[in-house]
C-alpha cells in the first residue's frame, strides 16, 4: 500500500506511512515495557536467591532477555521487521 501512496493513489483514510509509524511506536513502547519487566524480574529473582550461583544465574537470565529484546528494538525501525 505504501507503493500506492507514493504514486498518489488513495488507499486508506489514514495513509500507510502514518500507520507504519504508529505501529512502530506502539511496538517500541511494548518492547521497552518488556525490557523493564525483565530487569525487574531478574533483580527480584537475584534478591531472593540463596547462593551466589543462583544470584548469578538469575541476573544472567535477565541480561540475556534484555539483550534479545534490545536487538528487536533496534531492528523495529526497519520495514522488513514488520510482520506479514
């Protein structure tokens, strides 16, 4: 639909470029919320751990989740990352 918009052919009431921008903003907000939740969960698990090993494991799990979500967040700006 963006192709039609570029040619000046009307498609939707809201232009596809605006919809894509809104979708990206919503997606980024959700990913940021997930990152914050992952950090809080890791800290909570680490605080309730009884050994140094379990504390390390809890923090490492949280770090890996944050890292994966950060990659998604970085890639969310590209149109290729939008679901079909």
